[in-house]
């Protein structure tokens, strides 16, 4: 595919013992730099905000997972009822709302 010559013994370079980085940016220079940080009270407020925000996200994820679990259970039960004849799928399908209608009322029914 490519017209590259085969690698010769010793052609692969070993990684350097010291990591390469930005030229003229030494550890001493980095250590001497002053980095502005907010006061501890502001840092604590930021942590509190982020903890609450992530807790809200975790709650939403848990609720969504539970809804998915319930929908799977419902689907399984629905299939079992149709297969055993406890439910006539044609009758149910005839009474379903038209969710593909462009009206606002139909789109409201679909929202979770």
C-alpha cells in the first residue's frame, strides 16, 4: 500500500528519559508563577453549587433509568397479554391517539 522501506534494526527511536514539553518553560519557572485563586469561602460556594448540580443530574439519570425499566416491564406484559389472547391488539390500536398529528395537543401527549 505504501512505498516505505522496511524498518532496519535500531531505526525505532526510544522515548526520551525526560518528557519533552514547551521550550523555555522549566519546572522552576512554573513553580515561580502565581496563579490567582478565589478565596476559600468562594471555593466552598463553588463546590456546594457543583455538588447540588451533579446531585440533580444523578437524580434525573436515576429517574430516567427507572422509567426505562418500567417501560420494558410494560412491553413484556403487553406482549404476553397479546400472545395469550388477554388483549386484542387490533382493538387497542384502533383507540390509540394519532401522535403524528402536528397539532400542539398531540405533541403534549407524547412529552415525558
